C-alpha cells in the first residue's frame, strides 16, 4: 500500500490539497500488503458513510430480537480476492441448477437451501440485537475518531517510524512522480491501487513536496527496499532534482520502469531539451539542471539512461490510461514471478470486452460537441485535447451560502446558528469550497459567509422561500443529463463512455427502471468481482435481519466503487429518485461524490438529488438535416422543405429523425411523399395516463410515424408480420436487452388478424414440419434485421440480443391489448431455462401476480401456473435471495405466489357447474378436486413446497415465528397427501423442529 502519511515523506497539509487523496484503498488481500500506507481516515474525501469493517459501538445496540440475532463477535470479511470455501460453493443454489432438472424446484433443491440455512450455528447462551441506525456499519465513536483524525493529519505516534521501517523491508515497487495536476494524481492513485489490488505492495512519493528530512529519509529507504522503481515522467520532471536522482538510482540497479505521461520516448532527447527544439520544449526546455543547482553531466546521464532502455517503455497518453496501467501491472507481476496475476488480468480483460458496454457504438453519431465537452468538464473539472476549442466559457459567480446535494431536510435553526457564528471579516466574492459528506446529506459549503450575502438575506426575510436545487457542479464526479424521451440522452452518454472509457477501469451500465435498478446495481458485482450473496456475510455465531443483509450487499458493491480505482457508473433512464420496492433513495446506492468513481445519470425528471441537470436540447437545424439525409442524397429545394416540416412535426426528437433517415435510405421514396404518407396514416385511439400522456398527446405525428413503420413491415411480410409483432410484444418485457429468440417466440404466439392466413400458415407448417426450425430461425433473423435497419431497435454487444427504445416499447404496450402480454408469458413457459435474463423473469412475475397496487394482467391455467411456479418462480426467488441478498423482493414474490396457489386451490373445492347434475354419471362429482384429483394433489404439494421454501428463508432472517406458522401448514399438507413417513414430510418436520427450538430460545431471552 502507499506510504503512511506520517512516514511516507509527504505532508498533505503543507504540500498539495489534491495529493491529500492519494491514499490506498483497503486491499482485498491484506496479507500481501507489507508496505507503509496512508490511513484512509486521513483523506479529505473520506466519509462516515463509507463502509468499514469496524463493529458497532455499545451505544448503537438495541434489544430488538426480530432485527438481528447475534451470538458472538466473529469478525466479518469483506475481501473479494479470498476464494470461497468449498462448502459455500457447493451449497450455492443458482437459477441454472434449479431450472436444469425436469421437475423444477423439488425436494433436492430445498435440501440445498436447507444446508445453507443450517450452516449458522445457533446457541441460546447470549442473544443480542443490533439496530440499523448506521446503514454502512459505522458507529458514532468511529465517526468521531475519523473527524479527529482529519484535524490531526500530520500527527504521529512514537512507534510509527519503527513500524513503517519494518514494513518497508518488503516493498515491491517504488513509484516516484512530480507535479500536482489532477490528471497526474488521478493516474498515480489508480496505478497504485491496481497494484495493491493484485497483491503488489508499493510506495508512492513526490519527494520534492516533502518538507522534513525524516520523511525524505523514509522515502530513500523505500527506494532501497523496492524491487522495482516506476518513475512517472512529465514535461516538468526534468526540472526536478529528485526525479533525476530516482532515474539515476534505478538505472544503476537495472530495475527502472519509466512511464511517459503525455510524452513519448522520442521526445526525451538531451539535445532537444537543452536547445529547446520543438513546440514541446520551447517553453519547458533549456539547461534544466540549473533550476535546482545540479551538475550538467549527472543530468545528461540520467536523461540518456532513458534512451538506453530497450524494454519497459510505457506511454500514458490521454486515450490509453487503462491499457497502460494494466500493462504495467502485468509486467511487474511477471518480473516478480507472479504469473497467476497476469493470467487473472488477461481473463478479466476478455470478460470486460464482452460485457462492459450494453450497446454497440453509434458510428453515425452527429453533433453534441458542446454537451460532450461540458460532461467532461463536469466530471473531471478540466477539458483536454480538441475539446478545449469547443468548450463554452464559464462565468464565475458569487458563491452561495450553502447548497446541498441529497434529500436531507434543511434545518432552519442550523442556518440561523451559522449566520450568527460565522465571521464577518473582509473576503473576496469568490472563495474556495469545502466538500463535506454526512449520514444524510452532502454539503458544498464555503469557508465563511460574506457580509453582503448575509445582509441581503436578512433584508429578504429569514424564512423566505429558498430556491430548490443548485447550479451544475464541476469536478466532483457527478453529472445528470435530463431531457424528453427520444431526444438522445442514452446516445450522448454512450458516446461519452466510448470516448473516455480509457480513463476508467470499467464502465458500469445500470438500467434505471424503478423496479429493476437495485437488481441491475447488484448485477455489476460480477464485473467488480464482489460477492454479494448471503454466504459472503455468513458468520457462525449470528443471524442477521433481512434489511441488514440487503444493506450489507449494497455496501460491499458501494465500498468497491469508493476505492482509488476509477469507475464510470451510468444510470440510464432513471425513473424515480426512490426505489420501487422499499422507497429508499437511489442515492444510497451511489459512491460518495468527489472520489475517483464518476456517476452519470440520464432521466426525464426535471431535477434529481437537488442537482440542476444538464438539460439536453434539440439538435441544430444543420445537424438534424445531416442526420435525416444520412448517406448524403441531394434533394431539390421542395424536398428539403418537406424534410424541415418533418423535423418540426416529429418534435425534433433524435429518435424520430433517425427513423426518417432509415426510411429514406431503405425505400425509394421522396421526403414529400413520406410526409404525405405519415399525415394520411390514421391515428389509433388509445388511453394515455401518467407521465407519458402529455408527451404522446403533443406529438401524435411521431405515433403516426411508428404506424408507418409497422405498415412497411406488414407490406414486406404480410399482415401482422413477425417484425411488427416483435415490437408489440417487446412492450411487456423488462427494460434492457432482449434475446432475439425469446422475442421471436413470444411474437409467434401473438394472434394474427387474418384468419385465412392463419389457416394456410398451419397447413404450411404441417407440410414443412421437417424444416420448421430452420425456417423459423431464418424468419427470426430477417425480422430482427428489419428492426435494426429501420432504427426501431439497436444492436446489443451481447450476441443474439437487441435493444428496443423505451418510447417505442411504451407505445407498443398501449397500442396492443393484453394478447401480447399473454404471448410473453407463453414464451417464458416454452423457452426453457433463461438464467441469464432474470429481469425478464421478473417482468413475467409482475404480469402474473400484480405486485403492489398493480392489477393482475395475465391469468393462466392451473397446469401452466404449476409449471411457472416450479420452473420460474421458485428458482428465481431462491437465486435472488441467495446470490443477490434481495430478501424483500424474494419473499414478496413467494408470498404472492402462495396467494395465487391458494386462489387456484379454492377454485378446486368450489361446486362444479350445475349442468353436470343432469347426468347420472357425474352426479357424485361435487367439486373440481374430485373431477381432477391428480391435478389438485399436485397443486397442493406445490403450495407446500412454496410454504416450506418461505419458512427456510425466514430462518435466514431470524423471523422464527413467521417461519414456524408457514412450515406447520406445509407439514399438514404433506402429511395429508403423502403420509407421515414420506421423505418430504420428514424433511419438513425437521425444519419445523429447528424453527420451534429457535423461536423458544428467542422468547426465553426476551422474557429474561
């Protein structure tokens, strides 16, 4: 890890405020790190909100037995490099494992779940409960200690020197640099954090900024102890005495690895530098040894030594940071004899190349230069390269008193106290800002208030209504892009991500649907190599509550994002500031602002998180015309005027313009004729409600354009073509990529309008039964290709997946009746296991069970319901609970599934229709259960399985009383149908006895 603040040769307060954040993250494998390190508590951006491995203080404990049952203080591990024990791997219940068996989720799968549930040792000797007052596991004492450390960053303990000297004996890499520009420091922090993640200890030092001989001595000892030396060379490094010394020292030891930062080896020639040749050295060259009173020959030898290095010349240009750092880590790992690190990085890179981006890059991206430059400035605080010429001039403005990012309530009393106690001395209108992060809010606050501002505020009135929100923040790593649906928000962010992905270790794309955002957030755990399952937090002496398990899973991902490794987190199309499941704020998922990880949010909401968003405007007239013309056809003036009319009528939305461009390029049609065709297209009557009502009602021309596309598809393949039905059925799938095979299967089950065509189609299928599969595959590919060519869909980076625009999906959902929803459910039934598409399984469950206040959209037969419960619902619930720790969602799904099964069972015991009484043969039949006893027994046993599963999951969350009630119902059903000696009945009774014992222990503890 990086050197300790008191012993690494760097004084944060005295040297550079930016370098204060040059600290190490908590390594995944602590045993591999043996170097001195910066304390995380001493970073100016460290916050009590950040997760930690510290335990709760005594003051945070409450006696609430249902929340957390604690039986000892075994330290929990949050590392992700340590391999899982085999026992945990073997008992993992994945969706693919459960779905693979023909019987779906049977007793074998429940035994897997039972082994997980029984892996926690329970004792009644000492039971205590903890509250969730601190979401990320921080106590008040810890928070006070952090604040104290911030105020005493330069303090040291008597034994710190000897301790750091001991740790320096095994330092693998010394990293030397000179400068305080944010890009340089960002690169250095990323390099060091990446090395530490792979178990390579390192020591970072800018010795020119050290102001004590003791710290310089520690840095020199680190150089002696290091196996290799990395020197980051910039254009100003040759003026630095210490950089020249480092080059000489490591060259003499033949272990130098230079990294040219915004330079190339060809630029670093002695004669060019001295004679100021070239544009680069005209300003920064000359007899640079004179700047520090050095010797000319030593300076020349050091610079000449760089040119004599045949290998290990790494260049960190603006567009290859990621590749440069990964190459440096791989090179060091190979030289240190750690081949496994290099192999792991190779596998990781291959995985990221396939999964990093959800959509292929738009090669025909047009315009948005200003918005791209502004996004770069918002996130990084500066603009580099060609974007500097395109960027707008920002005007400085007087600082506001206090602005907050977050949903914390503003306290008027606190503001009055601050007004009375802040100094009234003279100051400039512009002043530096200090970022603070607390449990509930993030403040952007100045050092002191101005007299003029206080006077104006008092003049307006103490309780005058304050304007909500704030101006765009620059350089803090958070950006929000707002605009109408279809205006191009996703395209803008996608282009930004492709342009700047080398500045990040990874781009993490998260869908912002309110029902799916938490699942999408936890899905990135595989890319981050973080285990968020319940087994990762397994401790032998305690059972945690459901809420605590969910918070812990979120905290593990959030903690990984708050290290010194930069990530770009994109939340695309955020629907709400609150999660749909528990109404918690989306901000709880995000890493702290001001860190290395950057966040971009796209939304149709006018404002989120009290941030003033970057409002995306329409394309200019020239850009819109260029987009519609596409390949560059030449039209007469009358046709160009028709294009301008189309542009205005389509609402100047990028989506509509792209579809117009596709139609003009694919069909031999003129703009004027296309305009006339769209105008003559009858507008279907649909009922609009909610947030989309206004946008659709004011843009009926866009809806007519969609219908023209459907007519084109139908003309090519007959009425209700496969492509049209694929679009119609897509509205019922979850947001995101959809497998073409699943979408096509659902489309084929949508009823066609022409009955005659259906008849002849069935005859054709009978005659060509041997070629049905190949014919269907061909038509499926043709239909998807048609959607891609007309810009109705976008190609995904996943093979065999496509994206359909959310605006088109919403229109398709309103345009068609529930027949498409029914077809989607049938496709889920017939498609088989689709463990890679959990969001679409959830979408099917939303239609079947009606979560929250939503009605049930699709009703299925009892036989189909049983199949769905066994093959979809049970595996999905167990996988969601075990793998993602989404306890609330899994339990709610099983509860609604139980209600549906009970409703079906109730229908079985109701009297049959009276027409059966007329027949003597049916006179003894009184209920549907007697009419179909096998199906009724299967329904009852399925309900018992769901009840038993719920009971075992309740055991995982210390809900022993609820689990006891559930398992008793399951035992009664099993004993009634299968008998007392059946293995399933015996297994259920064992679970009952366990729950009864634990429930009794809790009651004894609470009574005492």
